[in-house]
C-alpha cells in the first residue's frame, strides 16, 4: 500500500470521530506543550479544531496532487508565523497529530500507517516553513 492510500484509509476513522479527534488532539497538545496554549487564547478548542480538521480534509483529499497542497500550505505557514508558531512547535504538533490519529484507528493502525503519516507531516512542515 502506498503512502497516500495509507493516509486516506486511516483518516476515514478521524472523519467518523471528528469531535473526539479535535478534543483529544488539543488536550494532548496542551499537556505536551503548555507554552503553546496562549497562542489559542482568542479562540476555542472547538473552533480551532474545526480549522485543523478542515485543513486535514483538504490535505487528504489532495494528497495525490502535490501542487494543490503546496499552494495551500505555503501561505498557511506564513499565517502561522504571524500567530507565533515557531519551528520548535512543529515536532510536538506532529507527534500529537499522529498519536491522536493512531488512537482513533485502534487495532487498524500499523507501523506502515505511522510511517505514511510521518512522511506526510514532514512534507507539510517542509511546505509551511
């Protein structure tokens, strides 16, 4: 199975459990990196989580179209700099993202899924930074 297929397949469970994904992700993020929580003071976990979820939907829907992803992620990266995001934040965000997706996939999760998401997330980071 290729990276795109593994990402698409595992994201199906996220789509089925969107609200749980949002809450779990931000709970983990704020536990692992409490210093980032003030960056979210002007929003709620639910509102920000919806934005994250929508971005992931776009990412997964366009995973086979790298040009579209690049056009979306480069400006998004600039926006995040304005919000105070730093390079040091990306690894912990990636870890929380992959951990949350893994939890929602349960027994269906494999090391291949994890590697596919690691590769995909690294591409996201490369385009946003």
